[in-house]
């Protein structure tokens, strides 16, 4: 049955069938043709896969991200970042990277980060004589950090699939996200210095103070989310609701950039995005249940235990598999399928569950801009108007520096876990 399931799944994916259809159709076909399982059980699994408390955070974080974009929070974040680092060598590119890290900490959505930051910063990068390929690679890779920096939708999915604390995953994501971002910042500095690219005039204390004042309410959001979770005021799921309400209050009352019409359109867009993510999660949960029922995770665990004794080699294997998979599959789908297969074996080998989650998400973040199907590539193309061949040199360079960051995250666990241990 599993052979038929994987063949059908692969054929459907290669035929560009929507992923949720490919997952669901291959699962139902395999069960109907090769087992005596009542198909109603699969329907129950579809709904059961969504009946998880952690998943309640998804629609609220998605709504919060969309409100922030429409309500002017992203623009103020960007101006603050430019006042902070714009005068440094590579300052305009660093502004793009830092703004993406900050907006990722507000939204948790990679494509939303690329659009929100890219539509403002790409014209600025080209005006400052940055190569279009470099600029496109920067936008695509910088946006991917939203998968790592909390509140990350993908971290929530990992927590819901494996039972690992979402709060601990969020805290670990801070350290991992900083390493990921710093790897790009280092490359940006040397690239700009080598090419003698112009930089902004240093912002005066008055200008920086004004930018900080304007962005103050937006910068408070990650403080509220993470501070509230670890002070025990609310759970990660409740934090999602708080962030959405807070973003709406700031957009409507303080910044006054969101009308009732734009709020209505934002609600509709958030509902569509939520539906797309959750139907994918439900379909993947059905596939995961079939694989578990057929004993595939146990077979993989037995094979690895018999053939791979080194944790270092096991982690390297995970990275290779996830980097390849990330070229073809979106992060949420990859996590819902692979996490249950890898989790038990990894824990049995002494790998911290939170560390495993961060490693998987860091891999899939790189996959967001890896050809041929990295979604950030296509989102960036709507801004830069470059084709994939033109973008490839820039994508390759950022891929290389981010893989270095991935190896640090993988083989130095404290790089992401130190904050978790500090707050225990």
C-alpha cells in the first residue's frame, strides 16, 4: 500500500496538483484499494487533525500579520531599521535584512515579509547601485527568516504535530533567527565593501529618536507576545489573539491608517490564508496517520539505529534530506509529513526535541528560496521582475552563507537553546 501511496503522491506533485489534494487523494486511493479500513475513519482523521489547541493560534497570527502590513506598522519598522543601520557599509541591504527580522517577529509569515519589505526596499537597493540579482536573493532569503523568528507559523505546526512546547520553540527560535540573520549581514557587509556601494548619511540623534517614537507601538508587539508567554500571563495561543487585537488597535486608533473597508478586506484575506494552511494540515495528518499505522516511522527508526550510530552523521542526514525536500515542498507540508517520522528516532538518540524543531525549521527556511519551487522566489519575482536564471547568482550566495548558519544551529545546540535554559 505504501508503495502505491508514494507513487501516486509523487505523480500528483509532479503534475502540479495542489499539495493538499495530492496528499488527500493519494491517501484515500491507497486506503480504498489496498486495505479494509473504513474510509469514514479518514474523514474523522481530517477533522481530528485540526482539533488541536495549538492550531487555534494560526488564524490570529495570520490576521495580525495582515493588519500590520495594511495598518502601517511595517513601514515604520523599516524606517526605524534604516535609521539604525543605514549609515553602515551595506546599510541599505542591512536595513532590508534587519527589517525582515523585525517584521518576521511581528507576522510569522515569510511571503508576507517579502512583500511588505520588498516593495519598499527593492527600488531603494537598485537606486543605491546594488546588483538586481543580489537584491532579489537578499529579499527572498531575508523573508525566509520569518519561519524561524517567533511567532512562527511553522514552529506552531511542529509543536502541534510532536507535542513539543510551542513557548519553548518560540524562545529557541530567537537565538536561531539571530544566527541566520547575522550570517546574511556579514555577507552583506563584505559584498558592499568589495563593490564600494554607497550608504546613507548617519541619522542624527533627533532623526533616530523620531523613528523610534514612530515605530514604538510596532516594536512593542514581540515584547508583548514573548513577555506575556514567559511571564505566565497568557499561553502562545492566547498571545496570538492578543497580538491581533493589539495590531488592530494600533492601526486604527494610533496610526489611523486602516479604514473599515481595508479591515474587511484584511479579514477576508486572512480567512483565505488560514483555510489554505489548515486544509493542508488536515490532509497531511491523514497521510501521517496512514504511515504510522503501517509502521513506517518504526522501520525508519530501526534502520537508522542499525546503520547510523553517530548523532553527528544523523543530524547531517536530516539536514540533507530537508534541504532537498525544501526545494520542492512548502514548510508546513514538510513538517506535518516528516516530523512524526524523524521525531521518535531523534529523541531516542538524545537530541533535544526543541533543538530538533529549530533544526527542521531552519532547513525549511532555506528551502523557501531554493530553486526550483521555493515560494519566496516567485513572490520576489513579482517585485523584481527577474526570471529565475537572473536571480540564481544572488540566491546561490545567500544559500551558501545561510547553510553555514544552519551548521552552527545544528552542531552548537546552545546557540538556540541558551535562552530556553536561561528561562527554565
